[in-house]
C-alpha cells in the first residue's frame, strides 16, 4: 500500500471523526414549541460550544479535500481518462 493511499484513508477517517464531533458538541437542540426564553438561554449558555462546532465543521473541509485529491488517482484509467467524466454518443 502506497503512502498516498494510507494518507487518503487517514484523511477520510479524520473527516468523519471531526464531523461527528462537531455535530454532537452543541448538545440536544430545543424543540420549536419551547418558550422563546428557553431557546435564547440555550444559545447564550452554549455559545462557545456552538461556535467550536461550527469551526470544526469548517475545518473538516481540509481533510475532505485531501481525501478527494489523494484518492482521485484510483479512478483514472491507464489512458489518462476519468471514466465518470466521459461523454457517450
């Protein structure tokens, strides 16, 4: 297994882990029919966690791009063509 394929695997795993953490970090959201004061208190009390979750979601794009870039060579034919991008007549 080449180093680039290992790197692609680690980047894919990192993407999934960071996204799962960012979705679980803020906690359970309130329901739509909860009082306005409770909803406001939720966002005020969890402001740091919500901002961290949004930052992690943004950062997860970096390993996702690395995963896509390093694993895209697996889909190129020996002729240099990419099968999914060929036009058929």
